[in-house]
């Protein structure tokens, strides 16, 4: 097992024992946090980049499949039946005593390039811990419990997030799998085939609401709200939507020395002003819950002695308020038009994606908050700025989302960190939630 | 200005158009927010495994904002004032007021006997054209009482406009009382 740069948080967890036959066997330990820590270490080592560079485990690569294989092995060791669906999602089932609609939990194992060890992984590891606890304590439940590892949640490789959960939601047209490509021009369909999946059969991965009753995901917060308030758990009520677009600015490239300031049409200066407007809008009093980010700027010709003739600014507008999200995007574009006119540049605006925010069902959230309260007072309801598999699953099955704190609010970077103790607590609340859902009047 | 702009998204971004997708999303968000599941004892004493807690949809700006836009489209241009009965219709009426620029009045205790204890919070004047806004209409008795209170104040009832109609007789009752009635979402929509 690779030597891992975990930072000491004070108490060292007791050394977990692992299966001697393979370094990736299911960790056993009487301490739940130690088991979780061991599982996190094993999964973190399955990466295309070295530990100090972060985890790289992109969608539909052999590395992602290897991680799925390890987790599938853990569920099998616990005694569950495990299968891979047509979209590459791994689903493990613990049958119930008589219910039909399954209660599910899970997350994803793929990462962004050079990302963290917890984004998605925490939820998967928590679900393994839940499955272990159910077996070890012989806890009976009526409904089948299903533990899901979704494929391709991160949009990093193909520009499409939540590929596996979108399949569960029945939202893929097989033809689109050929159209979605990565930076090397490999289509999603080709990538799926390369790891043994048949893209034409993706429709078989759809979840039917008669087979599933509810789904709850545990995830790291990826923000700093919980940490700042000293809280241990977050229960999500709203998931943000996003409108993403590019503003392609055409100015006039010219000599940086000989061109007087008053005779310029500088595309980069225009882009900079637009980026600041986007930030200003998100910061004003009308926009509590709106987040605007100019995440990428490409400048042409990109020479220190040439006034930029072209700049492409990539903007991401996120909001928990559906109408306001689109109004904000339009507002930024209108102000960009005014900036362009004043500066003598022209704009082309291209919409890249537009998804609506989602209100998660209150009744599921109430079950989760009840479960939280049985463990601690230190929880709150909050919105999620990031999209998650839960958002897609919720289109077919009532779903919920539970957060554990992220240190420094960092995510998508190697410094991303959540404590095994917090994840362990989260998994206990998750188990409690699943059992409450199992007994819920809605299902009886 | 010679800007070649491409805005395919303008159709998505125009919140004035309740396109099918936008309507479905709004309906789904209303249900997600307010349709509770559990064990509930109703006012009648009967138990139910579901309960629609209307304040849960009215207190979320993501829903309230879209509802205000949808309501605003149905408010006649000749309307002078909106009226909403406390407590349920206050938030939605205030939202519609902000959206349209029309003043509103809160009707307190509309169902009081002979209107003795009915009070208006805000102003209402004789001969104004007042549109009654309702959040949820079931039997319609509350909406009819509110509309009558408006009439007793000497104003003209331009109509009754509700967010949700539960198909429990409200339309008939309002029709019999002579009030024009429209709603955004019926039972089939939610």
C-alpha cells in the first residue's frame, strides 16, 4: 500500500487489519473510523497519478473500473449479491424480508484529474460500512437495501456529469453516447466499450419506480459552511442548477507599443471587465444563493507584445433559484453587451449547458434530520452548490443528500480532506436513515 | 451596435413563458417541498399517510418567484389591487404585488360571522377592481368569504386566482357565488 500523506489530526486510529491474501481485502476492525480510514487509503491508491499529485481516476477508464472491482469485492465479502449494470454502475443488494421497493444509498468513485480522495469515495465507503454493520449485527429490514456505485459522476472527462446516474434516471439516448467526447476525441460510447460495456444497452440501466422506494447519498460538503459553524452534518434541501456559457469577444489585435490607448479594442480587457461584473452580480443583495464563476479565459494571440484580438471567457452561473439563475445569466450578458459597445469589441455568446436547480423532497429530508438529531445537535439544513448523483436519481425516486464537513471547504484538489470520524458518524446516521425509511408509513 | 449575438437560450431563460418543461419543474418542486409523507391526523380525526403543508412551498423563493410570474400573467391589466386572506395567501399575494407593481391588502378573518370581525390590513377603497389571490382552494368557502369581504368594502371583485385547486368543489362554489375563477395547478398537474 502506498505511503499516504494523511495529516495527523491528533488521535491515530488503531491499525486496521486487512486480508492477507490481497492488499485490497475488506478491512476489519472494531473501530468504524479505522475501517473507513483503511478503505479510503486502499481506494486512494487506485489512481493514475502519484499520491502527492492527487487522485486521477477518470470516468470509464480501467482505473475507475479497478476501483469499482475492489468495492464490488468488499460487498461480496460481506455476502451481498453484486452486479454491474449496463451503464457501469455497481449495485450490491442486501435482500429484505418481504418488501419490493428497494431503499438505496451510494455515490461515485471517479475523480477529477489530480483530485481529492473523498469526493464520492466517502459516500461509497460509508455505504460499505452500512452494509457491514447490517450483516455484523444481523439487522433485519423489510425492503431490499441496495448499495450503488455510480459510474462517471464527474464531468471532468466528457463534459457530462452524472453519466451513470443519468442512466439510472433513464435520460440517455444511446446515440448521444457517440456524440459526447473527451479532449482526445474518444467518445463516451468508445470509452464504455473499452471497459467492457455495451453502450447500446444503456437503457437497461434505468431504474423503475416500482423497484425502488428511496435513495439517500452521503457526500463531503465540498464547501466550508459546516466547518465554519462547527457543525458535523448537513442535510440538503436544495441542489443548485447551473447555466454555463462562453462569451467569445472579438477585438483588434495590434502592436502593444505603437497603438495608442485610445485606439484599442482589447478583447482581454473587455473579458476582464465582464468577469468582474459576473462576480459583482453574484455578490449583490438580490443574489443570496447565486454563484458566478469565470473559470477559464483563453486569450489570442497570447503574446506579451500584442494587444489581445480575441478572448473567450467561460462562465458558470449556479443558483438554487430556478428563474433567477437564468435571469442572472441574461443580466451578465446584457451588461457584457454594454461593455462591448463601449469598448468597440463584438461578442458571440454560446450556451454550453443549462440545468435547473432542484428542491429535494421534504419528507425524505425530515427522515434524515430526525436521524441526525438522534446522534447530535450539531447539524443543519443547507443547500448544495455542487451537483450530485442524487439530483438525477431524484427525477425518478424520492432522494436525499447528507453532507459531512470538508476541511477548509476544499475539493477537487489533493488537499481535499474529511475526517474518518466524521464519515463514520455520517455512515451511522445513514444507516439510521435507511432503517427509518424501511419502517416508514409511506411504504407500509 | 453591430454585435452578432446568438441567444438560443433566450427561450429557456424567459421566465415569462411557462413552457411545458418549466411548468413541470415548478409542479415537481411544489410537490417536493410541500407533499409530506408520514402518519398524519387530519382535522376530521381521520388519519392519512400524506399531508400537503402549503407553507412549505410558499416560503421558498425559487418557487415563489416563479409562481409570482405565473400569477402575474393572469392578472388583468385593469386590476387596481390584489387581496389575499391571512395567513395562507399573504406571501403569494405579496410576491404577486412585487411582480406586478400592484398594491395589495391582507384580509384577516374573512370567515367571521357576518364579517363582523373581518379586518383589512392595508387599504381597500370603494370602486377599486380587486383581484383575490388564493394559495390553495379546496371547498372554496374561504375564497368566497374573502371575495364577499372585498365586496362589502365597496370594491369590485375582478376575480379569484389560485395557485392550486384541489378539485373539492371550490370551482362550483365560486361559480355559484358569481365570481370569475382561475387557477395555475389542478390535481392532475401535481
